[in-house]
C-alpha cells in the first residue's frame, strides 16, 4: 500500500513537471554557453543578427567602456497575448571586469554576464566593461544571444546565435593566424616532391640497368 502511494505521487510529480512552461528566455539568465544555447534550438541560426557596439579595436588600460548589445531577426514574438521573456544574452570577456550593473544585468561567473528577470523582456542591453590594467594583453570575448517567441515551449522556433572575437591592448600585438594552406600545404608539397624525386631516381636506375644488359 505504501509503495503504491509513493508510485502515484511520483507519477503526479512527473506530470506536473512536464506541464511547466520551458520556452521562455530563462529569467535566471543563460550560463554554460561556450558552444551555444542548446536549451532552445539545437543549432545557431544565421537569421539571428547580433550587434556589439562600443568595444574598441584597441583598448586603453583600466578604462571603462559601455558595450551595447542588440539583436534583430530570429524568433517572432507572438502577438496575442503579448509575450514576456522574448530574449536573453550571455557575454564572456576573458580579462577585465564588469562595473555599474543595472537591474537588468547580473554577473553569474567571473568575467561572465547574463540578463536578470527584469532584463529578459527585451532584445537590447547595455553593460560596462573595464579593461585590464595591462594594455599589452589580448582579450578574447564571446557573446551569445537568444530570441524566443514566448509560446511556453522549447523548439526550433526559439532561435539563437553566437559571435566572438579578440580586442587588443594599445601596446599589444595581434596573434597571427597560420593559414591552413601554409600549415598543411608546405609539408604535403615537400613529401610529394620527395616522392617524385625518388621515383625519377629509381626509374633512371632501372633504365640504366636495362641498357647495360
């Protein structure tokens, strides 16, 4: 009898959990999105156009920059009734720190920001980033933004995208990216050249031996 009661309560709990709305942008923010926001659609969508304004190409040491994040495209919010929780973001900066956060923004991990409950009814945010004291360093960054339609369910209709880059200090040096053509093409070319030389030498020896006979 006791086992039956436990089984019934467990079944009811499962049914209740299945009916909870999961499709809104999380009011607690977006975290752990190094590879994307898979809690909604399974892959990034190019129609989600992310803009990050205010980040300089080269930063001055210990300087605060206001970064404006916005997104267009993506999921179309339903019109009737007007939805809540239509967007969210996650911004990671490798170095520096965030200051003067509004009620729409929260820092969930060191160097990582996301929206709050007050900040997920919109698709534009402003954050303040203070650069490192050492202006010879490069700072990698990653920004993920999702757009949801507010229908209360997770699906491919909820779309997201991700952009990333590097900001360089005024006394820093850009890291050179080695072209795959140079990285793999030259060794392969050397191997093929050596192989052709080997074949030519071998063929020459074979011809010489045949003429001597």
